[in-house]
C-alpha cells in the first residue's frame, strides 16, 4: 500500500466518527459513503493529498538546560556499542 493515493489519504475523505455510530468514511467531493475495507484501495481523479497532522507544541513547557554550552559526551555510547 505504501504511498499510493487512496481515499484514506485524501483531503476530501472524512473518517467515520464512532461517537455518531458511523461505520463508513464519507467523501465530500463525491458525496458518497465509502466502506472501510475499500477505502485503502479506492481513489479518483479528485484525489487531493491531506495536509500533515502535526502535534501541537506548547512553548511554555519547553525546558532549556542551564549549561547549554556543554559538548555532548558520545564516547560512553560508542564504548557500550562495541
């Protein structure tokens, strides 16, 4: 399956929401329901890549170490690997 375009990776396709009891995906472009077993194999010429879903970052919780000018000690890792 890999990177082949399909309904699951299309921007127009919305996954079923269990809170509403839906079992099938919904294509907004074609206005039709898509069975979950077929969503990985189906695609059409309207396929548009879905934008990446990146996790949100809370900048207030980022901790900066105090000695920021220290060199990383990688020799311990190299000795342990050999």
